C-alpha cells in the first residue's frame, strides 16, 4: 500500500484549488485527508535568498501507485497555482 502526499501552497488564491483536489482525490480513491487547520511552514534556500511558504498537506492511501496520474496531477497543479514545483511524494506503508 502507498501513502501519497501533496504539498500545496496555502493562500487565499489556493482555496478553490484545494477544494477541487480534495473532491478529485475523494472520487478517485474513496477518501482524502487534508491538514489545513494550521498551515505548515516550508523554508528553503534559492541561491543566497531564503524562501518561505505556508503549505497544506493533502494525502491519500492507495493500493497501486499510478505514476502517470500523479505526474499529470502535479503538472496541472503547478500550472493552476503558478508554482515552479509542487512536491508529490509516495511512501510504501503497511496498514496495521
């Protein structure tokens, strides 16, 4: 089984995209979890400049990892949210 997480920028303009992605993932995978009560803070370096984003993490569990679907979704979200890169990651998990 796989846990797939999407790290989305959290801003006033991303609220519609967040709702859309939650609906798409629920329809496709039967459920979704979004950690959006208190946005997480992402910090990274871009050359000598320090960047910061508030982010929301959206995740689903799935039996099969459809890499083409996740790549397409990432590309769509990057375009829709005008982001250089959105992180989508998958981890193998054991359901207990």
